[in-house]
C-alpha cells in the first residue's frame, strides 16, 4: 500500500514492491475474476437483461460468503459448494450453474518427466512396448505417455491433488521399470520436469 486517499475512499497500491510470485498470483486472481464476470455478462446478454443489475443480483449473495465470485464458481465445479444455497435468485440459479459448469474446469495438477529406456534384448521393441503398456494400464486415464525419440518417453499425470498424481506416476514408473530391467541389459532412468 502506498497511501490512502480518505477523501475519495481509495487505497493506492503498486505491483512494483512485490516479488514475481506475488505478482503472478495477483494477475491470475484478476484473470479468474474477469472470467467469472464474463460468464455473468454473457448470461445477461442471453437473458436480455442489464449486465450490471444481473451482476449485482448474482454477485451480491455470493460475496456475502466468498471474497471473490470466481471462488464460488470454482468450488461449485469442484463439488465443494452448491451455488443454489448461496441466496442467488431462483430464476438465475440453474442458468448460472449451466454456464459455470460449461466454462470452468475442475482444479487439477499435472506432473511428469522423461523416462529413458534401453535394452539389449533380442525382442527389445516388444519389451519397451510392454513396459509402456503396463505403465498406461496402471495410470489409466490420468497418465499420458508420448515418444520423444532416442528411447525417451514423456510421462504426464493429471489428477485432482498432487499426492494422487505422485502416487499414479510412481506406480506407472515402477510398472515400466520392472519390465525393462528384467530384460537383457535393460535400464530405466527417470528425470523429473
């Protein structure tokens, strides 16, 4: 905070005095709130209503429970809250929920790295193929494996929480590593990104 203008009721702020992480976090917050405002604005256009009045009707009740409108939207999508219980006028609840679910995706974490596989076995291609297939079976839909070249494979795991993503990645890497290391001269090395 730089100074307070009591006459106008404003607080002057500056992003020059914050570190890069704080600046990124603040910019992300602004973008998320703008997205929430855009959802309400588009809803107003479709319902042929004044955007400011619709924003007040929807945001007013939400802001009694949340610091920002987008937080309520995100928690609804993540299954942690229900927009219908926040006091939004009934005629707006379902249209709002439909738009929020369509435009905002659940939170997720993506982790990964590169797995280098090599083997001197005669059927080396089959060994590597089985290793990758086993890794994908263990990881299910949460894992994506792609070929980078020269025996390197990119592993990406997406899950709701970091610990869950870590567990899936570990299981997938273990599954692939076991198969390759059983083969003649088989090695597997994982490098985190």
